[in-house]
C-alpha cells in the first residue's frame, strides 16, 4: 500500500472524529450554542411569522394588514386585517372587480364587506357605497380581474 492512501485514510478518520465530537458537545447544548458566534447567526436569523402571514410585527398602537389582489380571473383577492381574513376565496365573499372591506378605525372590528362587478355591474352602486362611508373607518380595497372598465372620474376622485 502506498503511504499517501494510509495518510488520506487517517485524515478522513481524524476529521470524522472531530466532527462527531463537535456535534455531540455543542449541537444540543443551548448554553454553549449561544456562546458560539457561528451557530448564533443561524439560530437568530430565521424570520418569525406574525399575523396575516407577515414577516414583521407592527407596534401595539397599529393594526397589521395584508392585501393581496387577484391574479387575472383565476386567483381571487385576499384581505387580512389584524390576524383575521376578512375577504378571500375560501370565505366565498369576493367577486370580480373591486372588493372592499370596511373596518372601524377605533377598535379594529369589521363593519362590512362588499364587492362590485366592474364588467357588468352598475357603477352607481359603488359610488353610493363609497359616499356612505363615515369616519373613523379604514377602507381596504383589493382588485380581482379588471377593476377599471367602468370607473369614471367621479369614482376615481372618491377613491383617490
């Protein structure tokens, strides 16, 4: 046998032994893991999940929300507010066009949800709905399919 083959085998055995020792001593010990800078980077950098599937946490005096508009006419819109899904395909309360959820700004309670078909629906219904909103109300809008087909200047002025 060549000496290089024996030397390579010894290096592999030594490296395996060192790795097993490190795994045994440090892997399951929380106290030692915190003192090891290399392992601490991996344990602390994992993103934490918060309400509405968000990666960050809101301060206590703010409401977290996530609005996802629909994709074409296949994937429906989704409105999540303060950890509750207000409108989604699963709840079967969304429609093509504009989906609106009204929330009380003082306590975060849902007031109402509605959707307005912008292909074949009447734009007057949307205008009347928007004009009837009283403060303090948070208005959450999400689109599904094409929301601007029947939108006129009056409606745009109210929304913007």
